């Protein structure tokens, strides 16, 4: 991994008991724990590796409401509101700034798609939605050095970005300072301690922690962990590839989605680049077991989807479905998922950047990395209780959106655990939607 993450690797003393154990030290787990601790709930975050070393530090850094699935829009808007005060509230520096997000359309069909989204979100949430439709000249004015014209676009001036490699570690350090909060890295949870069918604690590699509730926020690991207690979570992994350029003068500011490249100007003056909605998915036994649930997603992404068969198929095939809790598990053997970036996914965005912005023709990739995104059949997360196991809650399946909506997702999860009034209506995020006959609809994307 070429990333330089301000990782939290030290651990506090493990408590014998807390009110809630959160499994997973990414942005969802840390945000949930912060929300719990700030309302007086004792909490321990158990991270098998280092805090934020998987997808929470490998994403693009966008914090957006633009082009969200309408079921996720309010959660994204609430999260943006929380991002604006997060540094001040916690005394940290996440690098958040309100830089705006621009989507440019290279065809009339794409422009119509963007305008339709704006019309739908305004019809659902009111005329105060900040996204505006741009014509060709307005896009050109916002991208004055671009080497080609565009049909139009949309722009949300209130959207923003943060620095993934430092944001969640800073949040975790702030969490560790809160009364009753514990951040335990290098502390894999092997399984749940269930008594009379409900949660009574967790068994970690370092011993047991008694608790009344457990939140599984394990990202890419969530389906495998939950399966050991008989909870079926529809989830697959897709592999992303991202690159960093060196600091560059000039060029567009903020976050821009242009056909062929999605970019973010970082605080150091360089760009984070990715290839938009191009998707790489490695086939595994889970892929075949969940085929029909993921069929709508397969159809919607077919033109931009690459399927591959490799080592992950056999790794998953060899994994046991259940395991003893008094011996090392795969969670200790694989502390961090660190897939190699795909050369044919990081080279095209760089070439497109150089072609679109001739003044950036000297751009080169200083760093590149890969990461696994946990996706659900409808590309929105699961946030809610696992009805089969009282005291067990799930916050996962963020489908590449977790960094941006993390603070609000954590608050919503804390609301559900403590039975407070939820931040937003959680109905769309319930696990049961995949089993109760609710149609699986994919309505998100770039």
C-alpha cells in the first residue's frame, strides 16, 4: 500500500464491560461510537488492525449530496451538516472544506439524466435543494482551462470534501478522549457471546468484553462475521483503484466528475483521481449464492462492470462458516485488506486529466492504491437491528458512500441502539428489505 495514513495503532486497556461494543474502526464505527459516548453511553471500538486502514482511508474524500439515491439523500444532507462543525466540535482537523461538486455532461442524454435527478430531488425535498443545473457556457466558466466543451452539468456549491488519510484517525483520537470510550486497535472480535439467544458480550483475541449491544460496522468483513451467528447479510465486494498526483499549480478546484475522470483537489495541491463508475468485481462463492439479489445491480452496471475470477474465489471457498472462539481466526490472520491497484484503472484517469487540462500535462501519479468497497444489492446501506439476535445491530454495506455519509450514519445507528428519535427515517435501511418482498431497485450512481 502506498498510502500514508495517520493510523491509530496504539490501544487502550481493554475494559471488562461496556454498554456497547462496536466492531470495526472505520468511519462508520468511529462515528457511531462518538455519537454514543457523547450521550453518556460507555462504548468500545474493536478494530482488528489499525483504525481507518481499509476503505475509510482509501476513498476519494468526497462529501456530497449530489447524485445520491433519493432514499439516501436526507442522510447525506444531515452528514454534510455534521461535517461542517466536526472539527470545531471535536477539536480536530479532518481537512473538511465546502468546495462544491460539479458534474459535467458530455452528451444530451447525460445532461437529461442529471436534470432529471435534480427535478426528482426537488420534488421530494423542496425547492431549497442547493444543486443547480448548468448550461454549456456555465460549465465552461467553472472549468476555464478545459480543452473541450460540455453539453451542460449540475453543481452543488454546498457540497465538500475532506482528507481521508487523516480524518478518521483524528476522529478516533477525539473519541478516545471522551469519558467511557475505548479505542482498541489490534483487537479482533472473534465472535459474539450469546446468552438465552441475545447479546451478552463479545469474545476478542484478548478476552471477553461484556455488553448489552453490539454494532457490526465491519465493512468488507461484515457478511462473513454475521454469517457465523446465522444472520444473512446480502453483500459483495467491489475493488476500487485510486491515484494521487504530485502538487500541481492551476487546474480545477474542488470535486469534479467529468466523463473519463473523477477528481478532487487535495489540501496539498495535488489531485486524487479515479475512473468514475468503472467497477471491478472478483467472483467468489458468495457471488453465485447471491446472484438473484444482485441481478438488478448487475444489469444497471453492465456497461461499466468487469468481472474476474482469481485467488479470492478460493480464499473464500476455504473459509469455515463457523469457528472456535478460543483459537486464532481469519480476522487475526488478515489484519488489513490491501489489494493492489489495477493499472488499467489508474492510468486512464491520469491520461484523461492530462488531455482535458493541457496545463496539467506534467501530472504524474506519485501514489496509487486499491481498496474493497462493501456493496448491497440496492447500493444503499444496512443500518438497523438484526431481528434474529436481540442486541445485535448492523451498520454496513455503504457501497462506496460511507466516508461522506459516515457522521450521520453513526448518529442514526446510535439513535437506534439507544431508542432515541432517529435522525432520519431508517425504514429504507432495514435489513429485512432484502427478504420481505420489497423490490430491489438500484437508483444511485455517477
